[in-house]
C-alpha cells in the first residue's frame, strides 16, 4: 500500500501468531504460482511480455501428476531430497522489549555521549528517542604500520581481509539475516 512505501520491509510490526498461521496455511498446491525457467522450454512458449519481449507460457492448471505428487509429500520425502527447515538462528534476539528512556540524560543536542575513553578504545552511547528502535553499531579499527610501509604490504593486507571475510561467509549468514552486518578492510 502507498502509505507503507517508506516503511517497506523495515517497519517492525507486532508479533501476530494468528496472522502467521493464516498465511502459512494458505501456502498450498492449490494456490501455488510456479515459475519454470530454462532454454529447453523455449519452444513451448508462444506468448511475449510487452516490455522485454520475453517468451512465456501461462498455464492456469498444473500438471495433475505433479499436483497429486506434491499434495502427498511427507516430511520424510522432503528430507530425503535435501529439503529442510533451517536451524534456529542464534543471532535473533529473544527479548525484544525496549529499555525505558533514560530521563536522567539531558542531552538536548541529541549527540552521542562518550562513556569510555582510554588509550586503546573509545565507546559512545546515544539512546534513540525518536524511533525507539533497538540497535547498535560497533566499529573496530586495528591500525598497523605494516600495511602502509609498501604497496605489496597493502595488497597483502587487503587480500587477507577479503580472505577472512570469505571464510566467515557461512558463519555470518545467519547474522546478516538477523540484521547484523560487519565489514573488514585493510587500513
């Protein structure tokens, strides 16, 4: 709806298990939209879309043999073919309650407050008073004179960062699904 354009997929709604159950129960073979894509189907496609002239074939009914087979699939059948639900995402928060606004903070300029300052690190804090959305951002910079000594060192440092990011892909996938992001670059 137009009134939700700015919210899009980022608006946080209340948890509504009844609505979730209703939506999931409507995911059946009888109201399925199936897209089969491949060059081998090109000869069957007689219609063209008006924008890109892409060929397609629109069927209002799915092959009865397929539909019958899909209606009778068991959980074991799905698991035998490699289909399964993902494991629990350990990065999803379990307590979604917001902490109350701290009335003792009178930061009228609404700038972050430095709460830790040492030779090794700094920490800043700012409570979100406008949207009241729980979030945090952690920036970690490790400076090394090694990477700036020579162009070769810089390339090696960047290569190491990319390699580490690549090796963390599988581990960090669930974190990214939960809205947690990170980046590693050579400085």
